[in-house]
C-alpha cells in the first residue's frame, strides 16, 4: 500500500473511533453502522474481485504453460 493510501486508512480508522465516541442514541448508532457496513461491503467486494482475478490469471498461466 502506498503511503497516501496508508495515511487515508489511518484517518478513516480515527474518524470511525471519533464518530463512535460522539454517537449517543440507538438510532444514530444504527444509521452509522448501516452506512459504514455498506462501505465495508463495497471494499470487501472489490477485494474479492482482485483476489479472484489474480487466481484466474494464475490458472490461465498454468494452463498455457501445460500446453
């Protein structure tokens, strides 16, 4: 991970902690959790896509070398 992205990740973590410390109602917590979870779902989906693509590329290379 490049330095800019690493800094962004640390900032997001700090922002989530700060946000959590300021949420005071069940509804605020529920809304924050729902929206953050959706963003994490998006991140997870992109991670899965990259891992699947790498796995497929490795299998294709192996297939091509076996010819």
